C-alpha cells in the first residue's frame, strides 16, 4: 500500500502490529484520531490460509481457526480489565470462544510437589474469583487467537497500513509533525508516533529514549498437554529450585493429542488440557528442551505432583529468554511508548500483556480527554499518560522482580550469609498470605485491574 489516498499528515502512526500495537490503533481511532499502522504483519495475524473455525460471539471468525489438536505455544492470561478493553474494541467478541479458558481459581506452592514433604511445610496460597466477587481471575487466550481478532478489527476499521519496517524518524524537521521513513523508501507524517514495536523498539532507539534490558538467569519453556484429570478452571504454580512452573488451563481436550513416536499411547481419552510456562534456570531449560515430548511430560508430572494426572504432549516445546526491561521515560517529543517497548517484566504473574493493554487504555483516555484542538503529540499532554502509568508499571516491576529474586534458590543472595534468614522470611510471608483472606483479596484486586 502506498498510502497516497490517505491524509498527508496522520494524527497517529502506530509502529508495531502485534497485539498491543493493533489494540492501540483501534483504541485511538475510537478516540477520534486518524490512525496509520506501520510495520510487517505480526506472527499469527494472517488469515488468508486459514480454514473456517468456530464463530465468536460477534457471529464471525476472526481468529484461531485451527484443528482441535493444534495449539499455539504462546498464551496470555488476560485480566478482567484487558477483557473490558478488548470488548470495547470489538475484538473479544471476534475470538474463537471455544479456545478461551477462564481461570476461576489459582493455587500456588512455595516448593515443587516432588520434593521432601513436611507437616510444617507452608500450604498453598489459594486465590478465588468467587471470593473476590468477580467472574474470573483471568482468561487464557492463545496469541494467534488474540492477534487475528485484533487484525480483523483493524481491517474493518479501514486503517492506512504501511507493511514495511521503520527505518528512520525525524522529530525536528517539521515543528507540526514527525516524519517516518520506511524500509522500502516510503515516507509519512504523523503528529504522534506510538512505539508498540517490542522490547528492542526501533521507535525508542530513534527517539533517543534510553533503556535497559537485563537477562534473568532463567529461560521460559512452554508447551501444551492433554491431561487425564480435569483442571476445573484452576491455574497452578510451583516455586522452587526448579524455577517457577505454571500450569494454565486450556479448553478441555478431546483426544487430539499428538504424542511423539517414542511415547506410549494414552490409555484413556483426556479430560483436560493445559499450557505450561516453566521459568527454568538455563542449565535445566537446556535439559528440558532437549527431552522427547513424552519425557518432558513426565518431568512436569513429577514437579506438579500429578496435579492433572497423566500428561500427553501436544506438539513440541519452545523456549525464549526472560528479561527485565526499563526505560528512562515513556514519552518524548511526539513519541509515546506502550507495551514491551515501554517495560518488560518476568512472566511469573502473567501480567506483561495486561500491562501493555493498560498502557493502551490510559493513552486513549488521555488523548480522548485532551482540550480541542490540542495537538496529540504535545509533550506536556503525553506527560499525563506517563504520570498515570508510572505507579502501576513500577508496582508490577517491583513485585515480579522481587518475587523472582526472593525465590531464586540459586542466587547469590540465597546462597550467601543471608540465605537462611531469607528462607525464614519467605516462609513467614507465605504463611501470612495463605492464612489471610483479606490479603489475598487485596492481591487479587491489584492483579485484575
């Protein structure tokens, strides 16, 4: 697309066409702004080669039209606030509802189930949607289900789309607009550029916003399994020397698992299905990723104490590095950052995508509420957005980073002279949360925002 039939100067150019970028474009268009989307299609956004799937609540299929045994390794736990945003954009209704699983309960243990047991061991922390008075703690959604629904909504919105990466950004040549130069030589102008282009953001780099990415001593191992026991809409998580293992519910299995050639055939039709996210120390992650799928299933069964019974793999496992990302500022002249371009957190709480959608909501509210005809790229206006996001982003970063360090038994802190007092402090804190309904409700109220 040349973009020649569109406005010569857009109100907003959103760089990045993954889920957060697509949601940003839709939300800002609903705020009355003329939007251009910049960048190649995100993985999972394409629909042309897909077979028909189950319609969403809106009556059409926009996403995840795949065979029952074909599941995306990458899933997100979307909070009630994220769901509300997606509903307002028409994207939630377009997703394949049969591939979305609610989380009504969550149970967390401070140690693996295959370790030595003790009568004095801290009990599980239990979070309940019913006790919190909400429909669900979260909904587990595949990346491609989410991305395709958002991409379809963007196509219906008729955005100008420039499917080429950003090459250069001129923020000084024109006092009224930024000039974007694309990799294929095309140019466009916009009064505001939103960087939604991920942790290695080109927008952030070109705008001169300093940031840092720090690697955790762990890597995420993800895979999907059919299970012989139902999950009952409950998510599970175990901390310990193995890292952090989470079992997330998926819509119930129907016997379409594809075990490896070396795996024994399942003895019964599975009654459950789950996705795992195992944040494992690097050496263990290498070992897990080298296992045959059936052997990986056996390791997950062991660490989880068989919480979901016999596990049968659905496809191969995948892995990616875990990082902590911070930036000096969320905004610059005619630039705002959202999603992973603005912050990257450890996935132990499953809040990375929710933080990104929180950015989208606040940025849209800020620009919708500006005094007409105020320039959407004005730095003082963008500072409102930055101030509104400072506290929730900092709180989530401190919580996830603090928990990772607190429970990393291989860290210098845990193995040094403070190791024993730290272990005692962990145990006391765990028991306090596990025994206090008030504390658990407060934690849930923060997590679902």
